[in-house]
C-alpha cells in the first residue's frame, strides 16, 4: 500500500511534466525557448506568454537564418561579386570583436540595389545595398552604417519588435508564435517597419562605440549622415524617426564626451579602388 502510494506521488507529477512538454514542445519556435527547468519550476501549470526575448543565441540564430533564407530567395537579390562580398565582410568582421555582442556569428551581405539603404535581422544578419556603398566617401562611413545595424542586433530590437507586432496582430498564442508566422514577421520588420526613436538612438550609440573601438574615425558617422541628409532625396532609412538632425546632434555630443583617436578608413582613393 505504501509502495503504491509513493508510486502515485511520483507518477502524477512526472505525467504532468510529460504532458506539458508535449504541449509546449509540440508548438513551434517560441515555445522551444522553454527549458526543462521552466517545466519543473512550473509544475503542472503550462508556462504561458513566452517572450521572444527569452530565445537563446542558438535559437535566435536559427530564426535569423530562416528569415535570411526567405529574404534572399524571394525579397532581395544578393550581389555575387566575390571581391565586393569579401571587402564588405572584411569591414564587418573588423567590427565584430569591438561590438557589444561579439559572441555570435555575423553574416554581412550586399544587396544588388542602387537605392541607399541598409538593414539587419536577428541572429547576426546584416545587409548593405550596393547604392549605399556607392554613396559613401570612404570605408569608415560604411563601417558606421554596419556598426549601426549591428547595434540593432546587439540590442535585440528585432525580437522586441516581433513581440510587439505579434501582440498587436493577435498572433501570439499561449504556446508562442507559429514558426512560419515568425519568419514572415521577421521579413516584414527587416524590410518595412521603422525602428522606434529609442532603438535608433541606441543603435547609433552602439554603432559609434563599435566603430571607435575598431579604430575607425568617429567623425565619419556624422559626416555620412550629413551628406545623405543634404541630398535631394534622403534615403528611406534616414526618414525613419527620430529626425536625422537630432541624431547628428546626439552623436556629436557623444563624440565630445568620449573622443577616440582612431583615424582608420578615411582614404577615399583606397576605398574607391576596393569597390571596382
């Protein structure tokens, strides 16, 4: 009798955990962020409202890879020029050790588009349009843009935006987001939705810090923004709030507070020769 009672005491909790695991791990993507520790701590209660921000680096990279696959197969055309790819990757990889999130793998790609633009998605994927490379005067200016996009990644802004979009659209179920829905949202966020004022400021600050640590000239981040702002048709990525003039003022303030001696990447002739 005592043995049977003890068996029941152990059996029911174990069955409960197995049932919860079946429910949670049977759900896609976000539910996979639930660990066995969550299940044990939660007992027989189903863990609800799993936050996308709880994805670990590996899970985020996997989601980013799927978003990248969708982007590069259906949405944008990636440049196949080996020399140009190698050059942009060289700039990006120089920034990685100096970034606020250097422990993940970054992938830098050039989009075959003449418009001036750059964007990023979670998991370390950064995209720079060919038009932006043409518009830049030097390598430091390109590094400033790549650093800014890496700032969005290190700040996990895409994950936060995905969570907000899912809630607003009523897509976030108790078990999390459907995998295909998450990928579609990720594509939408990367290509179309602007970042918030706070996220843009944070990405600017992180990007400036990253390029400074890597030895690039800080002033070129501001110089490139000024150049694009004064053009006849400022690019879309500068049209997002906050106002570019406000961003420039804030960057100048940050530079005056934390000046760095780096002067790398300001040779225009050398830069142009690498683009050929």
